[in-house]
C-alpha cells in the first residue's frame, strides 16, 4: 500500500519546456546525489517515470532517506526505494548506501528485494563531485560487483547552463549535468540529462536517452534525440520529482 496519494500526480506528463539562457559561469554545491535524494535523514519524495513516446506514467518510486549507517567504518546514508511498475505490476524494494565526503558523493552498496523475498547485494565503487560549475568536464568509472562478477561502466560527464526548465506550472533556473555512458560488457550506450536547481542544489528534472545496443530503439526512433560526441541518443523516459 502506497503512503502517497498517487491520484494527486499526473498520469500523463505535463508540458515540458527547456530554454537555454545566456551562458554564464555558475558554481554550485550539490545538496543531494544527482537524480536521487538530498543528504538529510527523513527526506521523502516521489520519483515518477514517464515513458516515450506515449509520455504516460509507467513507474513510481517511493523514496526515503531512512537514516545513517556505518559501512566498513564509513558513515553513509541509507536510501529506501520502493519501485512499482504500473505496466507489468512488478515491485521491488532497493536500499542504497551512499557516503557524503569532503569533495564527493560515493555509492558504496545496494541491496534489492523482490516480492518473493529473494534478494541481491552488490558492492559499488563510484563517486561524483559535490561541487560543480559550468564548463566542467571529466571522466568517471563505475564499478559494480566484485571479482568475476564485476561490471564496469565508463562515463563522460559535463556541466553547462544555465537553463530555464518548466514542468507544468513549476519552473526553476538550472545547471545541466550530462552523462554519456558506455556499458561495454553489454554493448550499450546511454545518456542522461540532470537539471539541478541553482536555488536548491537538488535535482529538478531528469531525462534518460538510449543509444546503440538497446532493443527498444525502433520504438524510440521518432522521439526527441540528442547528438553527443558522434553518437545519437533517443529519449526513453522523463523523471519528475515531487516533495510534499
């Protein structure tokens, strides 16, 4: 049973406009992990996915920063996420453990549970900066699992802006944090745009695109696309974040 009254939230994505403003140098401290929570125990929010081309609500994520824990001697935040797939009926509960360090935010561990009580624990080794500014560009490596089961995802990340982003009747002036990812083991490319509010330092709007290697590209071929460093990516879904 959801703790949220989902009837209050749009079943079809509201109008979205993204306007690139005159470039300027802006420095920003990130107040929460991009595309997720803020580093504050008790933070609760809804993360809603709207798939293209229909732009209908397909997945609901009920999220909560449940508390702090020690993981291998390092203090981290436990983020609980209950995922509901409105198309298939599937449900999953996932626990993320993320550390706030002096200059970076690190993902350390994830634990996921299926409704049949089978679960999976995976170690993570991936960090992103806490402080960003327009013009930043860097590479990062995300390692998931250990030993023979370890998977590696290469990321190119870049910050630009500002942008004026409007989602229905809400709007925010944002920096855009983009990530172009190469999951070499599966031959998949994907791309994400995270629009971070300059006022709050939190994610305001998120877009996810698929590139080469995904089996749904035919469905997405008429969706908005983006070109980046010689690759073409097609919009798969948008994410809206709501805090009561």
